[in-house]
């Protein structure tokens, strides 16, 4: 049985560096599992390896769409399964690396089967949306289900209303439905011997500080100029999904004059820390995780030992 490896973990934890070590010692191909790195030109703020590094360590599913285009979890599943099969057919091992947990979940297990809404609940939410407006509904969703709210565009009326309907039907946030464990693995994944590794922070406070330093480094590297250039593209606007992602949203708001420079820095760091916390919440609910320690010199050896066994 051929192997399929994944390296998961919160943002800024060292997943990519570990993947490079594995690439140097094994016959693997890397597949990116990152909902921001799929966009071309979103380089600095996504933590994407630079062009020289990508020449040495090629990644599948990075730089595949324009910033004004949209990309779904379902589309990722199809694209990723296609790449896994191609890599496997070339007698190499697919290595999935990233922190977009919904992508991982959908790839391995598919999305949860959500309850059907009722006419009364649909009508109630629809009436409320017409009365209060979509912005207010999205604010309400942030209160009842911040994880879903962070993954749903503030202009996406259908998904906002659906998330609220699920909550009112079941008294359980949509994000929890997505996080629930499944026992049935996707048919195309079953032929593989799957090894799911995840890196956890050695110290929570140190990781929070690392996130702050990392974002400041992105600013120093030219993140603001990067966002300006992206927004100057003819089909682009701050309403596009790419500009609603962590870091890019705050810089866009700054460029629009909605935030001061210091507010932009503070909000981006806070949003990134919240993202890392959500990623760890997902991982703790995951089955058969093999945990690795941040910055441990033994991580590569642990992965290789598991695969050999």
C-alpha cells in the first residue's frame, strides 16, 4: 500500500521548513493545502515561498487562480485528488502541507451532512435579513459562529443565511458540524496508507509573539505595496474573496482609509492569532493525529520512522 503524508498545524509553526527537509530526504511531491496561496500574486501575506525556493521545492496547487477569481472547498478536493493520483502514478509519495483545515477535512472525509432547513426557519431568517441588512446578519453570525463567519464572505448572502439557519435549527454552530469526526474515509483516499502529522506550539505565548513578529516582517518585506499592486489590477476590488483573507483584509482597510497604520497592524495580528487558535481547535478534534513538537530536531526522524514501519 502506497503512503500519503500530511503535515498540518497552525500558521507560522514551521510546516513548510519540515516539508523541505522531507523533500530533501525522500521521493515526494508537495501539494499545498492553503486557501490563500492558491492565489497568484498573494505572496508575502500568505507566507508563500519565493520563486527561487519554489523552483527547488515545487508545490502543486499554489498560484493556480487570479486574485479576482473564487475557489471552493469542493474544487480543491477535485484538484487535490487529481494531483495525488498523478504523483502516485509516478511512484512518488504525495505530501500535503498547509493549514486550511476545511480543505483537509473535505479531502479525507467530505463535508458533514447538514440538517435540512424548515420553511418557517428559512422565512424567519429571510425576513430578518431584509429588515436588518446583510451586514447586520454577518455581524450576528460572528457572535454565534465566529469560525464560520471568518470563512464566509460578508456579501455571501446564501451562505450567511444558511449558517444562521443551521444554528437556529440545531442550536449548534455550522463550524461544529464541519468539525465533527467521521469514520468513513473518501473512496479515493482508502487505497493509501495515510500518515497525518501535526505540529503543535511548544509554548502558546511564544507562538503568539512569533505571529506578531512574523506579520511585522511581512510589512517590512513590502506587504502594503503588494496589496496596492493587486488592487490596481482591472478586475480587482476589496470585495473579492482574496482580499477578505487574514492580513490582506486589514491592509485593504488601511489603504481604504478605514484603519490607521497602527490599527491595521494590531487587527491583523489579532486576526492571525485567532486563525491559529481555530486551526488548533480543528486539529484537537482530529482522529489519528501524530503530534510533533515545534522546533524539535527529531521531527524529520519521527516522520521517516513512521513511514518505514
